[in-house]
C-alpha cells in the first residue's frame, strides 16, 4: 500500500539548513543584518518601497491597522471566507470587523457587498487573496478611494502573485504576508508588511519593537548605543535573524516553488475536468495566481456522501486533505457579537459545505499529484448518484 500523502510538507533543503546554522554560528541570533537583507530583497521582489519583517502575518495586520490610525468604534470590512487572523486584529482596537460575503466563482470578497457595507465609521477594508488568487483590486481600490478607506491586503496566500501585471505587495496601502510553516515560502513563523509610505513603515518598525526610538535594535552592535527612548507603548513582533536567514534562502527558490505549484494545479484541473461532481474555483485572466491552495467544491446533489465523509474516505486512500475555511460568521464568537446568521452569507455558507483542499506543495512529486487525482476519481465513481 502506498504511503500516506500529508496535506502539506515544507520544502526545506540543505541550503536552508545551512543558512540557519550559519546564523547560529555567527553569534547574532535576533533581528539584525539577515532581517534587513530579507526586507530589502523582499521589497525589491514585490516592487514596494519599504518592507518590515515581523514574526507573523497576524502581527503585520495588527501593526498595519495601528499605522493607519484605527481606533475604538471604527469599522473594518473583512470577508467572512478567511482565517481567524484577518478579523481578530480589528478587535484589538475595540473596532468592529464587518463581515461580507464572497463571489461564488473565486471565493474572493465581493466588491458590491464591500460598497454596501460602507458606513460613516468605516476606516479600512481587508481583502484576502483567497488561495493565492488576487481579489478584484481595481474595484476595491476605486470603492476605497471614493469613500476614503484604507486598503490593507491580507496576502498570506499570495506570494508570488500579481494583478494586471502588478505584484501583490505593491498595490494596496499596506500588504501583509505570512511565512507560517504551510505557506508558499516559510520561516517557521514569520510575516512581512510592504508599503510605499515611509511614515507607516517607520511606525510599524518602531511598534514591532516596544515603540523604541529608531534603530534601537542596533544597541548591542558596534554601531549602536545603549541609549533609547520609548516613543509609544509598542509590541514585541520582530523577526529573528535565524528565521530571516531561512526566509532569504526560501525567497531565492520562490520562483521554482511557484512554477511547481502552478504545474500541479494545471494537472489537477485537467484530471477533474470531466467530473461534474467536482468544480474547481475559477481562475481569472488578469491575475498571476500564487496557488497556495487547490480547493475543489463538491456538488452535494450529485454525491451520496457528505464532505466530511469524502475527506475521511480520501484519508483511507492515503490522501491528506483540509478545509479552507470555516467562514467566520459560522463561529460562535462572530455569531454572538455580530448577530450573524448563516443565511446572511449565502455564498460562503453554501461553499463551505462542499469545500475540500487537496495537497499542493513543491515538496510533493508529480506522481503524488497523479495518485491524488486517481484517488479522488475512484472515490467519486464509488459515491456518485
Ligand atoms: C495563515 C494566514 C494568516 C496568518 O498568518 P500567520 O503568519 O500565521 O499570522 C492570515 N490570514 C490568512 C488568510 C492566512 O491563511
């Protein structure tokens, strides 16, 4: 019997390990020259003027909202089809995340619903590039401009991606990336904010290190001094040089990782094309999709089993799967505080019942993709109506 194919395995090679060991041997473990180099190379890669490395995308979203001056009572528009982090950061300010539904074909935030959710209290919108496919940024930017909103992109899935030829990271006011263990490039835990605004970049950097005056991180080097000032009560969100060295070596391979993902996604699309029981998400022409996830939607009317059973039976066929995401409006906290009902978000509620994410990562072999396709096809034939 074939080995179990995990849903995800990070793509770590000897060069990544050597990069981290090099930092361990250097005597400088925390934020330093590797973090600076990672920021500079990442900013250049996405075409942003500034990049600030942080210890998570959640921290990046938090500090981006802090930099734009979010305050108590403000509202921020967030898609319901996302991970916990995208909305919880809004509550850190005693501000209100206002959830909106998505477009059925891509599961990205619906710009019409963004427009309808705007009130005089709305300060920002957080588009999430679902699965790595950029949102309709032309419309989102246009709505934001008309209503004076800031656009903070949750690009946790979207590296490397682009929209109408512009890299994600160079479009919104601030863009937040994740280097969590399962993301397209990883530092174990880590994140990055990119922006073209020097004041926001400065503020984010300072608040990531206790709100200390500029360059406080140098205070233990020969260029630094023991002196610092606390300019604002900040947080502890800086990225270590061990993580940054891993990020740099991953960044240098990001293009190859992406090409593999894109190729595997095309194999999946081809492999399921003749099955009406399974619908892949649509891919729009004007985007470069980062292919963080390969999500399929099962048609419950054509199958004799539920999504839960479908995943269980794929596990028995040695294929690991997952679900992205349980929409926020279905969780107890958001039901309670937002008064949301499933029928308020018909697209996300319906999509959720049939969604399955299949393994998609550069460390898997092409034969693993074929094995997954074969297992899914076999299962569909067993359980179709
Ligand atoms: C992974 C993820 C995050 C959080 O990233 P961390 O680096 O773990 O904080 C945020 N948003 C989305 C959509 C994610 O998938």
